[in-house]
C-alpha cells in the first residue's frame, strides 16, 4: 500500500466537500481573522534546541533505514516529543486559524537531500502526502527556472513573477524555505472566511453564485488534451463550516476555450469584488519566509498569493522552497 495519494486520489479527496445550503449570515470561525489584528506570537513557533536535536536523530534513523522516501511511514522518522507539537499544528491548520509558521529547521547546515527527507517525513506526521500534478511529483521545488511568466502554460511558481490568489487541490500545502530571494517574494495569505463575510456584508446578492460551478482551466495539465476544464463550485457550507476553493488565474483564463461562453456582468462583478476584498491591506497578511521556516496552510480556509521577487544572480543563492501537498485523512 502506498503511503501517499496519487494526484487523482488527492484531488478527489480534497473536492469531496460536504454542502448543505449557502451561508446567509456571517460565518463565525477561528479561521475568520484579519491580518491587521493577528499577533505573530500566536502563529509563529520557534523550535527549541531539544526539538532540533530530535529532528537530527530522526533524520539519522530515517537515512539508516535504507528506505526510499516514498516507502517510509511516520514510524521511520520517530518524534517522541515533537509529535505532540505537530498534532497542535495540524489542529490549528485544520480547525483553527488555518495557518501555522514554524522556524528553526537547520537547513543551512543540512544538505538539500537531508532537508528534503526531513520535510517529507514531517509531512507524514502531519497528514498523507500526495502528488502535485498528473506527472506524480511528490515534493515540489519552488524556484525561478527562467521560464516566461507571460506564457499561459507556464506554472507561475517556476518564475519570479507575482502569483494571484489561489488554493491548491489538497487539504494542506506546506512550504519549507531553503533560501530566500534578494528582495520580494513575500507569501501573502488571507482568510477566505473573512473575504466571504465581507462580500456578504457588501453585496449579499452576489454570494449565491459562489455555490454554483465555475469552470476551472486545467492549463494543459492533461497531456492527452481530452480534459480542458473542470466545473468547480468555489464554496461549500455544511455543519457551520465554510470551505472555499478559489483560483483567480485559472477561473478567468477558461474563456480562451472556444466552447466556453464569456462571463456575465454578474460573474465579472463577483470575481472583481471578491479579489478586491482579498487584496485589502487590512485583511491580508504578508510573511517573509526565512531559511528554516515551514509554513502550513489550509486550502479550505486560506487563499494564498506571492509577491514578485528579485533573485540573486548566483545559481547557488537563488530563492528555493520545497513544497508538500497533504491530505488530512
């Protein structure tokens, strides 16, 4: 049995969101935060020396096992005390504010291979890793490869350009920073619950459209060409919990297909206002990830974006983050 999900398994798990009826009143939730009111002491955790030593010991044991990363389980990376903290991180991401930042992973004295293995194994403790594309990539590398950001088929995370608000098709996305850029490249996050509540206050006539499918452009991810877009409802609401999937670029670009009708004025107004609200400085929170920082985000209650950045000219100094997609099973 594989200890990770295939791309189709993970996407299916993520989009199996329960829905009862649209939320007609503001959603009360710990995930309904405002960036201007957050306290960094609440969402940033610094690893202790003892916890770093525990990671070192677990890493040594995992390497000594001789197993490939995809063959490992959490038992191959034992964390007798840190696992309690990880359970807290997981609960905060899943049922709390929707994000957590951990600092102090010693990536600067580890090899890249050791950092990759540690991050993968931490993911095994957090949830179930899954493939991030149809090609089956399990550990993503977020760095500028020199690809043209203007090319609609290029994944923006492989460029230094800004990335619009979106969610990934997994319960949780994790980033481990190996190296930061010379300038820029902030991780920008906003509560999709707060965005919804604000939209409901300003334009209640627009919110019901969020519970009806938008077409999501797959941007040639399906190499066969048979699948060009998917119908996805941005919002689902059940049991008092709002779950949101939003992808600005991929929702908007779908009209390039000849058989997709243009957006109605109502739909354009909705998307424009939704993104305008999400871009309010009072609502969003910018994080400057430093080497050794891990960011965990919920793709059900957080929209994330990235500011453009300027990199170092030396290849060995270029901005580089590792990425995991996790399912909370």
